[in-house]
C-alpha cells in the first residue's frame, strides 16, 4: 500500500489525509488496555494511515509511551510522527488519586507545568523522545498557548525554529482550538503547519474567516482536528457533546438536520464531517481521535465514502452551510 500524502508547507514532511490522534490511547476519559491501544495503532497502519499525533499532556505521557511502542513495529521512514511542547511533566507525590480532572483516567503520578521557554521546549522534546523510544520527532507543535502567547511567540517558537534548523525536527507549528492566535503565528513567524481543532467543521466554520485564507497565502499546511466537535457530529442525539459539554438544543437540532440531509443522499453524517474540511486547499490532513481498532477502521471507511456534490448544494440551500464555503469535489 502506498497511501497518498500531502506535503506540509515548504517542508519535506508529508502527511496522509487521515491522521491518528492518540489522546484516546492515553486513557482519555476512560481506560484503554495496552493491547487495545496497540491494536488501534496497527489497524490505523493497515488502513493506510501514516501520520500519528500525540502529546505529553495525553495521559501524563501514557499516550506517547503506547504510541511509540506500537510504532516500533513499523519502518521509521514510512510514517510521520508529531508531538507537542508547552506542558512539562514533573513527578508529584502520589496519593492514590487519578487525573480525571484533566480528562485522563490515569494515576496522578505527575503534574503538568506550563513552560514555553526555550529551555522548556528542549526539555520537552528530549523527554518525549525518551517516552516514545524512537529516534526522531517529525513535527512539534506549541500546544494550546492561549494564555501564554507572548512566551510562546518570543521564546518557544524561536526554540522550535532552532531545532528545525539543526535538523532535529522536520516541521514546526502550533496546535489550538481557536483560529485568531493561530493566524497571528502565521503572520509573525515561519511556522510550517497549524493544527486547528473544532473550528472548521460542519457546525463551526470560524477557521474560514482569516486563518485558512492566510495559511493558503503563506503556504502553511493545516491539519484539522475535532471534526466531530467531540461527538455531536458523530452521533447527534440528546446528551451528545459539543466541545466536551452537553450540546445546546439549537446545535443538536442543527446537527440532526445535517444528519437527515446526509442520509437523504445515502451518506453517513460521519463521512460528510470527515470529508468537509478538504474543500479548502490549505487543509492537508484530518486528525481523528480513536481508541480502538474498530473506530480506526470506521474513520478510514467514512473518509473514503463518496459524497455527492448535490449533498453540499442542499446543505447550502437550506442554510446549513454558508453559501461561499468551499466544498470538496465529488
């Protein structure tokens, strides 16, 4: 199998359209066994996925350890790996508690320390390499610098730029769930890629105003995460979540209408949600968080479903998508 890969900006780093998001195998919300985590990564590989993303934040390093262990079964030059910087993990006195306050069902053996300093970035990369047990990291993202923008811009970014110049990293970027600060990084730095979570979906197109056109103009690759908006676009039903909280009634109604139009055209809502971001030429990959082999296979199958042009047209006609939003070719 030789999966199609998109190049990130002006770098030689390439990513597959479907990326494996490894927060789930870091025990996001509920535990996953080592075996199921390995099976999920293997299923991704067998489905043609060659881009894998993790972070120290995910399960206090558990995601990095599990992902690295699973990927060691595959040729290193055949996949792209990204992790993130900005949260250092420091040992903490263990009193038997868990990390669910931060979203992860793991023992609270460490604490996260925000650090976008140059020394912090280098320390984070070294620690990630140790947990991964791999020889290199292809992409490093500044992770959620919302409340640390100035340090990330003046200290963290230059440190990543130096690591890129030294050949330690192939590409550098920023990952967030807001578009405005990502656009500032594109304007003020030489990032290769931005990871935008939850802000370019069938329900939320805030990334289209400013960020995506700027990325296209500057030749910066875009990876889209959160295409299901944490669940609502995967299965719109009462109690479904939008951005990790119960979806408001009006959003649930909108998602339900989106689902009805998709089904009218013989397309699962999940397939349309996964395909939608590729209407914009700046988008290189869609990152899907998966925690089992079945979820991985489903995502791969959905991404490759044909979505007829008539579906996008009807969504626009009904006001469910803006009239000027770019949509993928059939």
